[in-house]
């Protein structure tokens, strides 16, 4: 976890944008880029979003049980039982 003094802001996860294709949550950064954190990182208990352009960090406020379910991989969903 990052040092409390290095956190730019605390952001509620509901205020972030989730992209299901990339599995990333994003939030606008004052530098013009976007803070990012992956769904997997949040599931692992990490709560710090980083901006890839500047040194700012945000802390994400969320409840793990409120995170979206991970869809089954396409090949799992497409499996069919073959009977011989």
C-alpha cells in the first residue's frame, strides 16, 4: 500500500468508469491522463490507482462483494458435451 501522504485523493468506485473489455477501472487525473486499476488488483485487495503519466495516486473506496463477476472465458462458455 502507498504511503498515506502520497495519495492525491480518495475516490468511490462508483465514480470510476469500468471497461469490461480491458477489465480496468479509470478516473480522470488532473494531468489530463487517467488513473487506472485492474479488476484483478481490486480482487487481490489492492486499492491504489496509478496514473501512467504523472506520479499521482488515488485510493479507491469499495466493497469487494460489489465488484463485477468475471465472465467465463469464451472457450469455457462455448464447450458442448459430445456423446459418441
